[in-house]
C-alpha cells in the first residue's frame, strides 16, 4: 500500500480543484444560535434549493507537484460536488445536465426522494443522455446526511470513483447548538505512479474481489488532516460520509469525547462508541457530537486505522479562549417518522442469498468469470437478469423480515434503497437501536433485518461496494 496510508502522509502542495474549491475542512455555516447565523443558514438553504448541477470532465490535484493533476469527472468542477442543504420540509430542486460522453443517472441515498427519482437507470426511470438536461425536484421529508451519486449499474464504479458525488444535508427544524458543524467526506483514490486514475474500473479482476481499493486517502478531496481550533470543552457536530468505492474505514477517536446521534442519515439512540471506535462502510454516514479537550492547548484527533498504522483525519485543538459554557446533556435528535416498533409477527419473510466472486488471496480464481457484469449473484441471478423480476413483493405499510445469507468468503455490504432497516439480534431478543440503509453481512454468515415497506415502487437492493454492484450483485423488491 502507498505511503499515502502510512502515519506519515504525503501532503499535496497547493490543494485546488479545477473550479477552485479551497479547504480541506468544510465547516458548515449557520448553526450557532445567533440571529445573524440563522439568517445566513436560511440564505444558503435558499441558494442551494435551486442549484444547477453539471457533470463534466475535470481535474483535481491529489499528489503534490511536480506530479500532474488527476483527470477526473466532477459536478460543477468540484469534488465533492456542490453541497445541497435545505431544512426539513423544504423542496430540493435542481437542473441536472450531462456533459459527459456517457449516460448518467443520479441516486439520492438516504434523502427520501420518491421512487420515480431514485435514479436506478432501467428500473425507476431512464438515464440522462449526453447533452441532455433534466429538472428534478422533491420535498425533503426527513432531516439527516445523505448523498448523491451515479446509479447506472455497470458504470457506478467508474463514475463514482472518478469523482461524481456530493453531499446533501437536510437540517432539523431546531438543530443542536454546537460551536462548529463540520462535513467530512472520506475517499480513497486508486492512482497510478503518474497520479492518474487506475484504468481498471470495468475489469473482471477489479470486480471479482475486494473491490477497487485505493492508495491515496483524502478528506473532502484534499490531504488530511483537517484542523479546527475551539474553546476548551466546545461541542462540534461531525457529519461523516464514506464516498469510497470499496474501502471500509476503521475510525478511532483519541482525546475526544464522542456520542453518536445519527446513523445513515437517521436519528439513533444516543450512544458512546465502544473503545472509541467506529466502522464506516462504503456509502455509510455518521452524525456525531464531539467534545473538544477540556484543557487549553490539548489536542484530540480522529484517525483512520489501517492495520497497525493510523492516518489522522481531523485534529481538534483547545485554544486558550475561555472554556465553553456547559450546555447540559446532549439531546437526541427529533424522531424521523420511523416506527418505534416493528410487528415482526405480521411481517412477510424473504431471503437473499449472496454468492460468486473470486477467493481472497487467490486472484487467479477470477479467471473463471468471462463476463464482468455476471460475477456476483443474489438468489442465483446477476443484475442483467434480476432486473426482469422482483425478489419479493409487499404491500406498503406491511413489515418485512429479510434474511441476508452471505455464502461468500468476503464481507458483503448491501444498500437498501428507499428504506431504513433495523438489524435483528441473532437470539430474537430485539434489534439494534439505530436505523441503517447500508448493511454489513460477515463472510459465510447470515444476518436478518426488519423494516416497514414504504412508498409504492421498485426499490433496489445492491452492493454498496461499487465494483460488486457493477459485477451483478443487485436485485429489487416491489412495494404495491
């Protein structure tokens, strides 16, 4: 692995995007309690509610000079693309134009978009042709962190891994009061020695194993760590998004008190991570309240762990300013309209069996696959055939208990479109106190989840590892 993932990270020289995006650390405005801050937030929300989003080739400086800039794809010349931010209940509207030489379809993961705008090309609607412009608009029903990304299966890895993605924040009507609200978008880029994207997106070898793991770590597309200074004991809100095609990030908090307030864009029961660590799956999100060190001059850090090595992502320094005023216990976020309980006894039951792929440590086993679109299966079928028939059907409002059986020697991660689920305990004695739209199923293991069927339509269930999704690991269910 490149020294980009060692504790001594290389630091790019002048970090810049082709459109001039400036900072490693994206501190979001408008979350203090002052009237002027609230007015600033309202103005930003209004501006972002009617954005023009243009997908086109771009360039990003990842490796320091004299290395060349990396040829990428980007929305509005930015990676991540423009932040879309509105308040819960407001309408998010945009004009999406395709400046690529390829078809494009956009998925809104966790944003609560209606089924017709879920963006799965060939399932929920047609892709946008090169040169075409399309208007999209939907009312935001839930507060939380979500993201937008391409979802034309067969091109998801190439388009996302080249930089086509961005974050969506829907603010609560009364968000928590914090000193700073910070968006952290993690990615790893698979680069060649001359700082260009490794061109193996569509190959059997890239799709049959762990996925296209990168060798260059970025935070908001620049070299970490980001740095922030606040008064001792101040609270920060960290919004974390894993935009990597395949990498799961192991996160470690040192010298910071952390409480989880949301997972995958929905409120959770408040909890402190065990051993001050969290696992962030591809496409996964966390909402955290972090307390800065209590002593002036002290530092705390968020790290990404790679085996025995750690790469600092965010360094929080307590300044010599007067300590922050105590704000009382952290309060849970408002409920997101999800049911407090699921009547499992009334649920329909369905099973998804995941299979295929090469053997870990034996890449030569990938040679048995001749079609890069048919490497992985769910219930014995790869996506090119699975699109023809749903894995199961359910009436809106009815509970579903879903058995996820992983027969492969790899951990599998699935994204369930349009729904959030609760992981059931193996002993049938309850479920985890949070909702997920990305589910990890360990190798050769079976997990069960439950949810209540929502809006009518066709909803994808596919690998959140982009290469496996493009390699056939997807199916769908129908809500009637």
